[in-house]
C-alpha cells in the first residue's frame, strides 16, 4: 500500500514562488494540489516540478474566485491546509489598473476564504510582502513596524492581512501564517524552474540576467544618489528556495498551533544594485552593461528585514548567499533563455 501524504492546496502553485515551494513541500512529505488560472505562469512548470521531485502534483486550471470549480477540486482532494500565492504582483500595473489588482487579490482572496471555510479547511499561509511597510524609516524592519503601503498592490496585501486578522478573531480555531517576503530571487539549483517574467522584467534580478545572456542591451540603474553605501538602492535579496523552506516551516507551525502570526522572510542583509551587478558578472563571467538614470518613482533607498522573529518562531534562517542566488538565477537563465516558452 502506498503511503498517503497530507494534501496541501497551493493557489498560484505554477508561478515563481509557488513552483519552488511545491518542490520543498514534496521533499518535506506533503502533496501539493495546485490551482492556478495560468494568468502569469506556464503549465510546463508542473512537469518541471515532477522532473525535480519524481512526483507530479495534481494540477487544476482554475481561478481562486471560481467557487464551484474549487469545491470540485476539494471534493477530490481533502486538503489539510492552503498556501495562498495566487494574485497579481506588478506594482506599476496596480497603479494604472487598480481595480484589476483589487479584484484579483482582495475579491479573489475573499472568495477563496469563503470556499475554504465552507469546506472546514482552517489552516492557511498567505503570501504578503515587505511592500506593506512602505517607506519604513528604521532598518532593519521588524514585524511591528507600521503598515503604510504606498501603492494599490501594497494596499491589497495590507487589506488581505486585515481580513485574515478579523477572520481569526471571529474563528479562533483557525491558524494563519502571514509571510512578508523581502526580495525573492534565484531559482532551483537544477535550473528546471525559475522566474519567467512576461515582457520586460520590472525587477532587478531577471533584468540583470537577461542582460548577461544577451537578451537585453543594458540595465538602467534607477538612481545613484541615495543615501546608501554606493548611492544605489539597497534590498534584502532572499534565495527562492530559502523562501520555499520558510513556507514549509510556517506550514508546520500552522498545523500545530491556532491563531495568526506574521513574520518577515528575509536574510537581514542589504545589497546595493551595483553589488548585484558585480556579483552577477563574477558568477556568469559576462559583462552586465548598465547606465545610471533617474530614480524610479515610489522606490525607497533601503529595505532589509529584521529576520529574528522567523528564527525564534519558526526556527527559520536563510542559508543561501548572494553567490548562490546569482549562480542559480544564471543557470536557469542559460538553460531557459526565453523562459518556459523555449521548450
Ligand atoms: P507569480 O505571478 O509568478 O505567481 C502567481 C501565480 O498566481 C501565477 O501562476 C498566476 O497565474 C496565478 N494567479 C494569479 N491570479 C490568480 C487567480 N485569480 N486564480 C488563480 N491563479 C491566479 O508571482 P510570484 O512571484 O510567485 O508571487 C507569488 C505571491 O507572492 C504573490 O501573491 C505575490 O504578490 C507575492 N509576493 C511576491 C514577491 C516577488 O517579488 N516575487 C514579493 C512579495 C510578495
Ligand atoms: N532596479 C534598477 N533597475 C531595474 C530594476 C530595479 O535599478 O531595472 C533597482 C530598484 O530601483 C531597487 C532595486 O533595483 O533599488 C530592486 O528593485 P526590484 O524592482 O527588483 O525590487 P523592489 O524592492 O522595488 O520590489 C520588489 C517587488 C515588490 C515587493 C518588494 C518587496 O517588485 O512587489 O520587492 O518584497 F513588494
């Protein structure tokens, strides 16, 4: 008889962080059940999860707001918990199309929560973001810093956090982990899965690796006049597989303890844009051409986590350093120069 592993509903599991977390879940003895509408991902990611782990997770192309579709999934798969990644993450688009972001993130989450409640699934991990802290004044940023988002995407995350807090107050038998990610980067060490942005990347790491592979001419460095070590923006980059491990740790706590907790997932270390360029050049052996231009509206000078709560509460500490983040991002980029679409 085959052993039955606890099933975990993973919304947005075909996406960047979701696919890596599915690998970590399988390796930790859980069975992901992925629902994803594929609005920002490729179904090949599921086969790649299987290539890495030897296990093919169940996959359903389904929107989180599709109550009937989700109920059908949950009738086949009695999941013990949910990890909720599904949502829109493009900050710029959230400014130009706020209703789209609020509908997908807030209305989608509300609908999902109602479906989960009706099925008695009361353990949940939610993908939040350091963006909820806005322009925090003091570094490193602890979880007690004020919540003051500066764009519709950040507001949508803060709204969902509030909804989850109110839900736990009303239903103390629930267990919810709110994970505030800093800057997830890198890829699985195999190069099978990684970040596959559509169009021109908004974020630094995929842009740098596309310059190194020759797909883009040069990086635009958004400002070198910040009050930082070299004038460029400083961020807390965390390897996506460390982030994935953080989800497993948070899930294990949620399975054991009721109530809501919110933790930062970061390394506690800040790196500047120029340091990233240099680290990437060293690892790839390729030059990364760049030009310094004006600041990007809405950017803060510095953002890095106080990771001590995750360490104390979840026994979680990021293990992989900047060299490994660059090496794994570069390996993914080289093996998949145009992302999942090239195979
Ligand atoms: P992603 O776009 O790669 O993954 C999100 C997945 O959700 C995609 O596969 C998409 O197709 C799916 N999706 C979107 N709306 C859906 C819906 N209504 N129903 C079903 N599926 C839907 O993004 P990611 O980088 O993996 O981010 C995952 C989560 O983490 C998101 O909630 C994001 O806001 C959050 N987050 C990401 C970052 C980051 O820098 N990548 C930082 C902080 C927080
Ligand atoms: N940068 C450039 N050129 C680029 C892209 C970025 O110089 O082409 C700079 C930015 O100015 C910033 C740094 O590189 O100083 C990092 O920028 P990213 O866009 O990679 O990351 P952000 O910190 O701006 O934002 C990201 C996600 C948000 C998330 C936040 C915290 O885009 O959604 O991390 O998790 F909320």
